[in-house]
C-alpha cells in the first residue's frame, strides 16, 4: 500500500508519520506507533484492554514464526466492516492510538 493510501486510511485519527521497518512500515500518530503494514496488510495496535474488542469483531492477531514457534504480537487486523466505512475505521484507529498511549505509561 502506498503512503498516500495509508494516510487516507488514518485521516479520521489525524496526521500520521510512516517509517520503513522490518520489511514493512510503522505508522505513527503523535510520535506513537499505532499500526504496522505487514505484507500489504494494515494491523492496528491493541493491548489487554482492547484486544477483546478486536477478537469480538472477528479480527486476526498478527503472529510470525519465531525460531520454529509462533510469536503473537499486539497488533490485529482491521474489522472487515470498517474497511469501507471511514467513520467506523476512525473508531478503530482511535482505539489503536489509545492502546499506544496506555503502553507508554
């Protein structure tokens, strides 16, 4: 996904900064990482308070193969219902930013 498309996705949250990392991209808002682009998919940050919301919405947690065993990361796919709904997508990106805020404390 190109950077302009990513910025459009996060317009409901506000301006984002995009940095290349780990073969993908890190997406930051107000200096905090809120999402990653991994394999042409955007995954949103979650934490202990918000992970259940992502799971309940049918999202998939991002995992990678770490030396023969899966490693679960605190990032989740975007709910299908939010992909084409900017207002709903804004709710989920705000949820990711709130998790980022909590993780810095």
